[in-house]
């Protein structure tokens, strides 16, 4: 049993890391906030991400899995997610001109609630749902064969991969603060805002394509 659980942990860690390595809304928000708040941004954002994923795992265990495979559900998620990303991206871009790195230990200009931002950035990405409806769901079903220990080990491996990667990103960005000027920082924030808007438009177009083709 121990060997099987260790295998589940390792497989879950590798699968989650492969997904985390792909840039998305959560990655962009992490870069933007880490430049201001510092290393702690990554762990805080992943805390929100973990809360959302734990809720999803519980929901899947209780029978939500098949619902996530319905195209209409994915389209609605893309619609809501795209709207959230547009709101976050535009707000980030508009506030960039007022931000400064050099205000002592003040974290003004950083995300007001990075835990909530971690939830929103994850939830706004329909491909996060698709990953869970396919790869994540399949692996979770396999882990359930070993009961509660299998599910717990699966979740721990998954979250530790996210935490490890985004902590590395936060550390790298925060260390760069000593070498970064305010104009460069503001341009990074504008770029991140622009990228989020791009993701938002992409997700909205995906949703629109579904509704148009089925109208």
C-alpha cells in the first residue's frame, strides 16, 4: 500500500507540475504581485488556488465529474472567466501609473487579497476546468481505488507541485526588485494587465463560438 501511495504522490506531482509550467492567468498575477509584495505572493496565491482545488476535488468525489464534461458548462465557465480576466487586466493596467517599488515595506499597489486573487485567477481560466475534467479527473478516479488515503496523497502531491513552482517564480521576481526601476516595474504591470485582457478576450471568443454554433 505504501508503494502504491508513493506512486500516486509522484505521479500527481509530475502531472500538476506539467500544468503549472504552462503560463496562464495565475502565472501572470503571480509575476505582477511578486514584484511588489515579494516572495510571499506565490504561497498566498497558491493558498487561494488550493482552496479552490480542494473544493473541486470534494465536489468531484461527490459526483460532479460528469458535469464538467458538458460543453455548455465549459462555455459558461469560459464566459464568466473571460469577464473576470478583463476586469482584472483593465484594473491592473489603469493602476500601473500610480505604483512604485520604493515605498519602504509598504505593500500598497500589491493585490489587496492575494488569496482571493488566487481563487479568481484559477477560476477564470476555463482550461483549468478542462484539465480537471480530463487529466485530473482520470487520475483522481485511479487514486480513489485506495480510499481516502489515495485521495489525500493525490491532492498533497498536486498542491506541492503548484506551491514549489510558484514559490520559485515569486522568489525570482522579488529578487529582481533591487535591480528594477519604477518605470520598468510599471511597464511589467501594464504588460501583465495586457496579457490578462488577452486571455479574457480569448476565453470570451471561445465561449461565443460555442453559443453561435449552437444557436
